[in-house]
C-alpha cells in the first residue's frame, strides 16, 4: 500500500513540476499564438501558428499568463529593448485584454497619417509599388468560419476572391507587403502624434483591420509599451481548416516561413 501511495505522490509531483516548468517557459521565453483573423493578410493567414518571442522587448506584468499575473508584480518593463518600426508584434489590447497581432508603424514621437490609402510617417510618404494581386478561395475560413472580403465583390462560394497587393516601403527603406480592398473610412485620417512610451500599429490587410487608426475600445488606439508581449519572426505551422488534425488542409509551404 505504501508503495502505491508513493507512486501516486511521485506522479502528482511530476505533473505539478511539468506544469510549473511549462508555465515558466511560456511566461519568460515563448508563447504559442494562433492567427484568428484576416487583419495581417497576406503576411499572416488565418490558421497560422506562431511562437511569440517574449525576450524581444523585455518583460512586464502582461508577459505573464492572466491566471498567474498576480505572481508578476512588475512595474513598467524590465530587461527592456526597444522595438523597431516594421516589427510584427503580439500585444495585449489595453482595454479588451486579449492578444492582437499587428505591424509596428509608429514609434514614440512619430507623426502618422493616412492620405488616400497611403501611409505618411513624419510627413514622408511610404511609397507603394504594385505587386499583382492576392488571390484566395471565397469560403469560410478558420474556426470562426468567416468569409474573406474581396475587391471583386460579386463572388460566390468557391469563387476567386482577389485583393490588390502592394509593396510598401518605409522612409528608412524597409519594405513589406500590404493589401487593398477598396476605399475605407481609415484611408484618410488626421495626424496621429504617438505619445512617449507608446506605439502605433496597423494591419497589413489595411481595409480589414481594427488598429491604431481607430480609437479604443473598438479599435486599438495607442498601445503603451507594457502591453507588448513580443515579436513574431516565423510561421511554425499552418492549417486552413477548422481543426488542426484535418491534415488535408495543412499549408506545407508555410511551415517555418520567415515573417517579413
């Protein structure tokens, strides 16, 4: 009887230690993240699986999982490292308190404005070069089953859904791909001046992204630095279906794809 009890005790200890180690690893190093929405197409697709590098920008109380956040009494950020314009960042929404992924556009002190769908940073145009179209099947996507928005609007299920694609080049020369669906209310904005210790984010799928162009709580607004969770550098796994084990929906060409 004693041997059996000892065996159960050791099993429980092993499980507890494993959970603690996994929790520490998740809190300090890498956090798994699934892409649930289309706001970062074509850089990230619904069903992409990523690891968030939580060491990128240092740690804050929001680096800890919500259930054990009381164990992380951190004021501001520790071991902080400044993010760079163009980083693809996962952050916690300051009021909705759920994770978002967007591209970092504005650094503290920057002046950001959209004019007729074109981004201006500190008064300088981010040049858009045509890069063909992004094409996908008009069908329910991911666990939520939402259908994509298309530039060619009259599309039936199974039809080809297309969006204009451009290469956007920042004034510093860095570039990435963005999509355009059509005219939207955030294609023309006033000038946003990014406050100290805060950041301005936008989705690459510009006409289908609730981001810093829209104030909180419906949009993202400015994001204080303590809400940054980390940078994402690579797609680890990708599946187009509702369930991961639907292996016939796996997008093998996206496995370990670098994020630019």
